[in-house]
C-alpha cells in the first residue's frame, strides 16, 4: 500500500504522489466514497497512474469521471484507454468534444510535422458536457466549472474551496499555454480569462504543468501585460488582433512619404 500524499485536503496530484515526473499534472479529487480525475496525460503513463491509484487503496470503480481541462494531446492522449480501464465517464466542454471524439491530430497537437511529432490520438467519446456555471459533485465536495478560453476554445478551470485548478491559463513563472492558431487560440479571450483569475479570491493555483503556487497577482499581471502586447505583434500571426507597424507603413506609402533612413 502507498500512503496518500495530499497536497491539500481532498487533493492528490500524481507527479507528487509518484515522486517523479509523469507528464501533465493529474489531479485526483477525493470526495470520500468517490473521486474524479482532472486530466490523465499520455497513453504510456496510464498504467502507472492506475497502479498508483490501486496502491493508494482507491477502487477503480469509484472513479466518477475523468475531466478534460481541454483537448490537447499532452492532457488527453490516454483518455480513451483510461476511460476503458476505469469503466467511467469522460467529461469535457462542448468545444472540446469535436477534437476528442474525432481524434483530430492537428487540433489536439498530436501531430506537428515540422517538429517530428506524430502521436496516435485515439478518438474518445465524451459522455458528459460541462460548461460555465456547472457544479461537479464529488462525494462531499463541490467543484465549480469555469469556462476560461484563450489557450483553446474549450479550456476549463475548476474552483474548489480556496483552490483554483487553472489548467494552462497561467503557471508559476507567468508563462501561459501555447498560443497557436491551429487549435483555436484567441488572445483577447485569454486576457479575459486571466483577468477573471486575477480577480478571484482563491488562495492557491493548481496549474496543469509545473508546481502548485500560492496566489500572487503579480504573477498573473505579468502574463496579462505580456499578452496585451502580443495582441499587436506580428510574431503571433492570425492570433494577433492587429499589427500597428504595418498600418503606419501603409499610411506612409499612401501619403508618398519615403522612409527616414
């Protein structure tokens, strides 16, 4: 048997439990007679996660659902295998249903040819659609569902007591989830989600990657300030809202002004 390493009351995170890096942060919310898993990670670590859960004396049949924060492969590539092993249900935002159920390799980032990434992405049925304002009951615990788009259209966060499971919205170093047009990133939406997180009263943020951290609005503000600039930079292509330099250049060309060299 393995002693359970609770990060907070009712919360176990599998990387900390294993004492090694398995990949994406997989959170187990223990409600007493039942539990849920937030994300599940890559297919090749599912067996490790399942074995740890067994060794901690949790019944696999007590898993109420596996919740996908969003439909990126590093979070859900193993979700079909896990759904079958736990004989449980998969929950996701309606905007994550299509990439999950189709196994679309582009939308899920399972295939990035330029970087020689090509992972199998088994399609997985979404049994339960969850959205903004919903509450997930887990035994004696209640988890509030937030829709926090920006990184992807279907990105979810979850509030439980003074904890905010913030997904790929922000990490301890003020970095954020990848901004990429191929899977629907929208910087203005990202900013609204970050502003909502900044305004929240949670004491701790539990991200999908890296360490859990105590709320510090300077961390969130740093990300907001950077993304605000990203909206107006060519670096971010169609994810940017405009490129002021090009507008200025066009105005000069139309007015017949030559560049000042």
